[in-house]
C-alpha cells in the first residue's frame, strides 16, 4: 500500500460489530467477562481499548513499523522510552531540541541517575566522543526545534548499531509523510501527535512506533504499568486527522516554501532557517532523507532586538501567536520566551535561539494571505 492510501486505510478495517467504516469511540473503561478471564480481547481500557488499537495500528502502518503505541502526550511517549533505562545509564542527545524534552531529561531523569550529553549531531564524530560503556540511547530530533537543523539518520543509525545502543528519533516536525526513520535504521520513532498527525490543534497525544517485538513488549508493559494512555475520543480525532495527513503536508510544504522565500528577500530579516534552501548547511541530507522540506520556518531580524520580535508576533493577524505547531492554521511563536524558555539563556543562545528568533508553523491557508500578514507585521 502506498503512503497516500495508508493514511486512509492503514491498519484499519470496518468495525466487526456493525461494519462501521470509522472506528467507533469505545467510551468505556471496562468490558464484560463471561467467566473470569473470559473476554473478547479487551479487559480494561488502560491496557487496551478498541479505538486506541485502531489508532495504534494506523501509527504502525504510517511509519512502516510493526507496533504502534498511543500515549496521553508527546512527553508521556518520551517518558516511556526513558523508563527503558536504569540509574547509571547515559543518553547522547541532539543539543537543539524541544524545550520540554530537555526539561524532562535534565529536571526529572537526571535526578534518577541518568546522565545526558547534549551535542550537535551534524558531525558524527561528536556523537562518538560522547559514547561510553554506559550509553544506552541516542536521542535525535530532526528537523530540530526551532533551528531546523537536519541530522543524518542513516549515519547516526550506523553508530548506534556499532555501539549497540538504541536510536530513537522524534519525527514530529517531519511526519512519516516526509521521512520514515525506521526505514533509515532507527529503533524507535516518537511523535507529538498533538502536531501534524492530529493536524487540527484539538488534541494532545504522543505516539511510539517500533519494529522489534521484544522492544514493543517492553514499551507496552511500560504503557500499561505507568498508565499515560490517551482516551478513546482523542484516539478517534487522531484517526480522523491522519486521513488527510498527506494532503495537508503537501500544502504545508508549499506554503512553507513560499513564506521562507518571502522572508529571505525582506530587508529587515537577518536569517531564515528552512531546510529547503540550497545554502542551508544540511540541505543535502534533507534532500536525501526527506520527501520535501516541511512547513516550519524560523527567522531572526536584523539587530536581534527582543522588543521588535515581540512586536512582530503581536502584530500578526492570520498567524496566531501560540505555542504548538502542525495544525491547519498558521501559528507563530517566540521560542526564547515561550517553547524554549525552560532552556537557560546561555545554552539556548549557543544553538541560535536568540532574542529575535521567531518560529512559524505555516498552515494551509492561502499563501498570499500569509505573506501579506507577515509583510504588514514586519513592515
Ligand atoms: N517533540 C517535539 C518536537 C515537540 O515540538 C513537542 C511539543 O511541542 C513535543 C515533543 C512534546 O509533545 P506534547 O506537547 O504532545 O507533549
């Protein structure tokens, strides 16, 4: 099955009871048993729920994995991966990553005795320099949030195999429409399904997808034992969102391209970060591992003035100033004071998250309206 068919049919079949084409919302916590243990595959909805199963199968299908798991948020999904580790274990992570992931690593898991090394992964040597006998996991986010750097998943996967450590890739920004990390050698794909997979800014959800049976069993155990599952109503909304992922992504990419080109020629703009530009430092890798370049665009203004950046985001009328990304509507954010405020100023400035950086999640509205909105806000 090709990707555009999978978004609609992947992992799904009409419901067994009445042939319902959309999986019904099984709004139940428990299931009748004829005798103790005599049930129809479902006992309790923390463990399993038929609407969630349909979604988990769809996740697995989209990423060319075998097993999908749905969580109550993207961070809950990352938390489940970290629970594979033990005190004394070490993790090598991308240094440019979602602030909440950084906060989970450093403010929660460091206290449980796990050590994190943050490094730029554009150079594979830097990864190897941080690996030792305690390393159990490599954490990659690509494209990175908010600098839109691209990490070569195939090269990192080779290192992970050589040192026998797990490779997890946060595929939130790319989505499986643009890039499929399991096919490139990753062991675990993670999503904040809150973003492009859901696609309509109406739910909070996380996803994990793997191919390996034993790894899947360990993650299912953690999912059930810790309980950060999504409810059936949200599973239904995500399933509905996924059905248009391919056409939404196509438009996000087209509009992202148009907005990036517009910003690049604006006299008040200093830098535009978008992996589709030929002069983007990792453009060749993006070209080889992604189908197109996505709808996320970040930029800075000349003079790097904090107040000016705040004024621009306040002046936008079609772009909504808000946290999050990946919905049909365009959003703008100021990472230094919003999504990345949990990263200390010196740390975030080292990776380019300066005071004037603005991050756009370019939606699927009319391109001309989006450009006119940016023009009036910047001018
Ligand atoms: N990963 C990335 C790249 C994100 O942008 C986010 C949220 O913005 C997360 C993970 C966390 O996901 P959630 O907000 O669904 O917990």
